[in-house]
C-alpha cells in the first residue's frame, strides 16, 4: 500500500509497539529486496519486471495479489481483481489507464500474470519471507528453536494434470475422484510460524513416505533445532537423519517399540512416576532393509523415558536431549499445538480447497498460502505484546478477521491515518483471547471425523456437459 505523507503525530501506542514510521514504509521495498536477494545467485526476481510498460501486473503486484487471495481464505480471481480495481489501484505502476480510472475488472490479464510468474521464484520468495518471520521468535532451550513436524493431506480438483501428478486413492471398487497430495509441515512451536512444506503424491508409483518427507524437511530447518514429533516418527531412520542434519529430537514411542528398545537399555534414573534409560540406538534388520542408505556404523545415543500418566497409561519418549523425564514430558505436551496450526492453515484459511487446476499453480497457491498464514501469525505476535500474553493465547481466527477487515480491506490513506488503523487493529486483536480452561488438555489423542468435501467441482463439470449437450440433461 502506498501511504501519503502527513504532519499528523502518531499515537503513543504506535511508538510503544513499533508501528511503522513514514521512513520505514518508504524503505519497505528495500527491506523486501534485502530479504529476497541471494548474493551467490546470479539471477533473482525483479519485483518491478513486466513484459511491457503498458502492462499493469508487475511481479510485485502479481505476488501480492496471490498472497491476498490466500489471505482472504481462497478468494476467486474475480474477487481479487475487483478488490484491486476498487481499493488497490495505488499498488499498480504509473499508467494512463490507472490515472484515468479505466482499469478493467476482467481476470484474464491477472490469470496470465499468475502463470507467467515462475514457480521457482515463488518458492524462493516464500522461503525467504517464511524464514525471515520465523527467525523473529525467541529460542526456548539454550536459545534453540523447537519445530514440531507432522503430516497432513489436501485434496485437489480432479483435472487430468492433477490426477496424474497426485493420483487419487484406490480400493476394491476402483479409483476415487479426488487427487490427494501429502504434505509434511514443520511449525515453530512458540510462534506457530510454518515453514514451506514438503509436497508429494500420497498414492501411486511416485508416492513418498512420511519418514522420507521428514528426512527432507530436517535439512530445511535452521541448524541446531529441536524436532518434536509423534510416535509415527519415532523410528530409527528419522532420528538418525535428524541428528545427522545437526538437530536434536524428542519423539514419542509406541509401547511395542519402547519395550523392544528397553531390553538393550541401561536404567539411569527412577522415581515414583518415571523411569529413564540410556541407550545406544542401532538400526534393526527391518530398518536396514527399508533404509539401505544407512551407514554400517549408524547409531544414535539417546535417552528413553517412561512417564506414568495414570494407573492405566504411560507416555514413552526417546530423546537426544539431556532432559529429565518430567521436563521432557512437559515439552512433548506442546506437540499437539501443530494440530491447531494445521487446522488454522487448512480449514480457517481454506488452504485445503485450492482451486488451481495445474500442478504449478497448485504449488504457487500453496506456497503463498503459507506466506499469508505467517503474516497473520506475525500480526498475532504483535497483538500478543499488547495483551502481554503468549501468542497462542490469542484466537487465530479472530486475529485473521481483524487483520482482513481493519487493515487489508481499507482504502489507501496517509501514514498517520494508517498508523491509527494499525493501533486500533492491534487493540482489537489483543482482545481475541482463548477462554481460560478449568482443566488442562489430556494426552490421549482423539480421532476427529473427516469433514465432508464439497462436490461443487463435479457439479460444475456435469452442468458444463449438460450445457454442451442439452439432450443429456433430459435423460
């Protein structure tokens, strides 16, 4: 947004919480370039580039509209272009049509601009923005950051290209309709900031296991991170590759695996409600068979913890951290946070219903969905400072709604007016707190029923066929 200068004095709240000054806004593009520029690369995205000076959609405008689409919960192209024409003409480069107010609301030009924007640049930009925002969060253990990893899936429109890239599920009755993509997500525990996910087919010849995706995402994490994960990742290969990447791990184990490992472990601590063991964890024959790239001397030095939760249940953990059993259990208790982060990304911001019909556009919209989500998370962190609470104490949906209606959907204004809007938005967002719960959440994980997916896409295909062949509609 371009902001017109004015001599009006900013409010005290703006000064206290670092609301942007006119000088800061003027240098925003310089800051963006410093975030995106990579000195070792000869080629980087020119934000002002456009095929012709007569064209309105530069790279920066197209990128922002992509983010705005996802920030709006999956806005259509019509809604996005209508917003640009009615509220965001100041974003466009100087042009006769802009000055005369003759910018078309047709979506064809924007659609071509989205296609023209190269996927590798979208990924690079998204990576840098996400990493830049994630680094703003403080470390927890000795200044180190904790990342929770987990897998999830999204279904995509059943176009031929997407069905080929992400084959649908099959059963004894044949192939289903919806292409299924499997995502591996890493979320920063304190802030909820999400890094770019790994995306692979869930079915078909080129599918990838969660263990393989976890191995790749470990390479993307900042060095010396701590990785938190559920029992599905509590296997030797994931632990070995995470440690080889320079990280520490805290994984849950299922009871069967814990019993097998405990046989070779040495007890080092015991109390009324816990037992801890030291183990040099080596791969089993099955681990070797399924992970043939493991070195011959592969081994991970770990500590096993058994923490009694009740008379009938215990928590089993494996970790490379030097933590006592109860501290490890308290840290692992935060693992469920990623379930809420995935829900906020997929359901609240509707990233599970991406409308794109090509493989490249699906990935572009997915990456910009992550950027949009992280911008909301960043605003939540600022609101949390006002409320003097942890960011996760504020409701994500309330923060997202406030950001959309009080800032994004407002017309251009002066720097002082914008600062006042920002202050008012922060004050409103700071009140979006979760209710105080009388009882803490328990450990047992509940199975949530799958929500029914929309059949709107299939209905539109049937309607299109009926329009092309009216005789079919009469049958």
